[in-house]
């Protein structure tokens, strides 16, 4: 299967440039630290969009199964793991004054692997509202 996870967040004010440098310096280490079946695609900044509430920074990972989420969580908790070290370092950049309702956590599944249930409406509805 083919999934992409998206984690959105804000970086503390005044730390964006330092965060950019940290990501640049640690990208390869992060890729090596991930368990099998997980690929770090990258960290992105929202250039334009309609979901700034969920954070202007987004981490994207490609995963091969739902179980990959469990493997990543376990590796991140394993004492002495490189992933645990990196998670500990990166946490200092996150703006935790913004509650979880201002973060994004999405899981996208490739449409080719998705079971589509095409439900047809039982009756036609007439449009209602301005401009109809």
C-alpha cells in the first residue's frame, strides 16, 4: 500500500531560520533513523493555502502500511535510538503555546489502493440558496 502522512505545526517566532538550518543538517540522519517501510519525503513550508490554522510547516512521510505508524512510534520511544535523539532535538523548535487544535495530522492513501464506495443519492435534491 502507499500512504503519505502529513504533520503540520508552527515553529516558535524568531526560530524559523535556525529550524531551517537544523532540518538541512539533519535530513540524512532522519532518513537513516526511520524503520523499514517509512520514507521521509521532507519538511515543507506553506506558500499559499487555506489551512494556516494547522501550521505553516509540514513534515511528509511515505509509509507502506498502517503498521509503519506503530514501527515509527516504537522506534521514537526506544531508548538510545537515533530517531528518539532527533525527536528530542527538534522539539525545541515547535511552538507548543498553540494547542493541538492548531496542528495538522493527516493520513492520505493512494487512490489506487483505496476502496471506493460510490453511494448514489436516493433522490435528487433541488439546489437552495443564493445564486440558484
